[in-house]
């Protein structure tokens, strides 16, 4: 079997850490799964990726890469928790693909709205 080339590279930061990520499309189910694997974030991704708990927030403001359309579930969850800051997305709703290349992903640490 030919190993996958890790051709998707980006920076992940939060909780005082900054990690250079190298991955490939399909290595992880979604961005939340990757983050759970690479970094310890307390109470992150509590609903395991169904888009309902709102604990897997990322700051994507100013990143050209994360252009994926927001699905109804994601929008409803952000509305439910009154997440008003533009550019916040649920990492469980974002796939690992070339859109992430050369971006910097920041985990939202202040998530009082979703407690
Ligand atoms: S893991 Fe629950 S909304 Fe993303």
C-alpha cells in the first residue's frame, strides 16, 4: 500500500500551544476529530460531531481557506448559543481538505456561551 502524502499543512493554536499540522484528506473524519487527536482541549466536542453542543468552536476570521458553506445544523447551533462573533465555526462541520492549507486555526477558549 502506498502511504498517503501529507500535503495539507496548517497551524493549530490554543491553550498556549501552537502546533504545525501535516495531514491528508480523509486522515480524520473532520477538523474536530483531528483537534481531539492532536491537542488536549477541555470539554471539546462533547456531542462527538453531530453539530449540537457548540463546544468545538474555532476562530476562522480572516482565513480565506475555510469557505465551506454552513449547513443548517451548524447555523442553528451557533444561533442557539447566541454566538455572534463573525468567523466562528464548528470544527466538527469542517472537513479536512486543501482549503486548510497555509491557514492558522485558533481554538476558541472562552466558550461561556455554550455552557
Ligand atoms: S462536537 Fe458538538 S457541535 Fe461540534
